[in-house]
């Protein structure tokens, strides 16, 4: 039996799944970790690329698209009673980072997250400015619960099967008390920022729409005071005034868009394709 299962849902990720598995597989002890890629609703060569990049991985294919559905399939396929690592298919995550997460699942802590670095070298100036402000959010002092997180066997049993929602990571995060979630600073992983402002707005709309959906399920966010802390920082650190101001401008812009959009016409999943470049 493996010590942990790594679930990677992948929808049309042929351009990046090879890179993701290459990073992950370097030094990964396959006698202790089982890698399960769930290619869901793909119309490209995601499954074939995954098998070629990492023959040791188990690749599950389903015609039904949906991240939560894919994660549920992966969870059912995993060995029973082991920790679960959930990670997006477009991240740079090393074996050391994953191992660090799983090691912290003890002593009443049933979830673990690490520190996400956002690559902004190939994006527009507006997107780069937004993320400079975004990084000042004190929420990230306790890590980034999204894209990559680990759950103990008990923690996984608490949240699986996942409901059909957009913000699966937010649903999972809000299912645990603050003391049940460990921040693992030695776990660092890289995500890529949307290249354009229009793509950034899509991602932010999806994020906020998903968070509101989770809130309607009765799972309130434990975060309080982040906006106030960012405003205070902007007023006391002149170099941060412009990026933080732009961050709030984009946030208000997205909220206004959500106010006027018709729920029936709102897309369930607004995907950023600018980060899906072969690497």
C-alpha cells in the first residue's frame, strides 16, 4: 500500500502535463507515493502525454468534464486510509514539496498547505502590478490553500466525495478549523499568472463566484481583516500604494461585473488559456 496518493485532475492539459509530471517525478519515492492523473472531458492528448511523461503514473480517463468529478474518481481509485494530495495539472511542484506536506499531517492537523510563488515574468504590466499588490495580502502568511494541498486520511473522508462546485479548494479549506490546517513553509510551488488583464479578470471572476457558492453552502471564510491590513500597508509604505490600489481596483471591477451578470448566463468555469504553453 502506498503512503499517500497524489491526485491530478487534468482537462485538456496536453501542453503542460508533461512539465508538471517531470517536476513531480524527480526524486519521488514511488514505493510511498501513488500518482493518479484523471483526464476528464479531454479533447486533446492529455492522457497520452501523461503516460509518456510518467509511465509509473496511473491515468484514469473519463468523458465527463469537471474537476470535482475527477477528484472523486481519483479518491475512489486511491488506496483506502492513506493521505491524499490534490494538485493542479499546471503547477511546478517537486517531490520534496509534496513530502513536506504529507509529513505535517499529524497531531490533529488534517490539512496542509504550502507557499505559492506566482511567475509573472511573461505577463503584461497590468497583471504584474496586480500580483505585486496581491502578494501583500496577510492571508498568505499562512500559506496558499489552493492549487496544492494535502489531507490526512480522516480529513479526506470528511470532504470526499466533493460536491459539484467551482471552488473545490475553497470548499476544502473551509471544512477545517484553523488549528486543523498546517502551513508548511518548506513546501513551495510555482503557478503562472494569466498573461493578460482580460484573462486575469476571468480567473478572478471564477474565484469570487466560487467563493460565494461555497459561502451559500454555509461555509463562511475564516479570514478577517485582510483588506484593512492591506490599506494600512499602502498608507505606510509608499512603494506599495500603487500595486495595492490596483489590486483593489481589479477586485471592485470584478465584483461589479458579478453584480450585473445574469446567473443563468454566467459560465461555470472561466479558464485561463494563456498559461497553457508547452514547457
